[in-house]
C-alpha cells in the first residue's frame, strides 16, 4: 500500500518538494478563506502555510491528512 504524495512549493526557498500526505496538516476554518494546509519545507525547514481550496481539501482529506478544526467553541 502506497501513501499518496503531493507536490508543494516553498515560498521561501522556491523548492518544489514531493511530500507524503502525512507530512501535511489541514486546518479547517469556519469559511474557505480561513482554511489552510501547512507543511514543513524539507529543503529549508520553513513552516509553510497556504490557503486550501475545496479541491485541495478533498484531495488531502481523501489521502488521510490529519485535520484540525479552528472554529471550536465559536
Ligand atoms: Zn523551503
């Protein structure tokens, strides 16, 4: 069984890396504008956070990426 991999680019060092789904985190906000995915760049170690559209959310959750909800208690 293979783990789904995603390509992600780092805005700091501009490397495009291919990472396991489990290297990503998905933060679900109350609205799409507040929903982000994040990963640590394997090249420079920078913590990258990017806006996640519906298509990305579907792909990441379908691949088993851990999610956390940001709007608990609101
Ligand atoms: Zn980087």
